[in-house]
C-alpha cells in the first residue's frame, strides 16, 4: 500500500498541545491537509478518466461538455 503525499508529510501538527502551546487547535489545519490530498486524488482520477474517454474515441467536444467547458479548454488542459 502506497502512502499519499499528505500521509507522508510530517507537519508536527499532531505534537502541538493546545493546552500548553499558544497556537490554536490544529484540527482545522489537518483538515486543510486532508482536503488538499483529496483534491490531488480527484485531479489524478479526472486525468485518467479523460485519458480513458479519449482512448475510447470520445471527442474533445464531448469531453468538454462533460466538464462544462469548451472543447478548446478541455484539450488545452488535458491534451498531450
């Protein structure tokens, strides 16, 4: 099982004791880190889905419509 980048990053946030440290509770920052990891995973999945759609013969027009962007925008973002 491979770790995501967020899982392998040591932030030190878990060692903060809110009772003795002047900083606030780090729960919100851990949430930000987890959300960033989710965005990265979703971006990888989206790129793979677009690659699969292109391999299946779907046009940039159809892919753009699925993404709610123009054909040109889809091709610029995901094209080779």
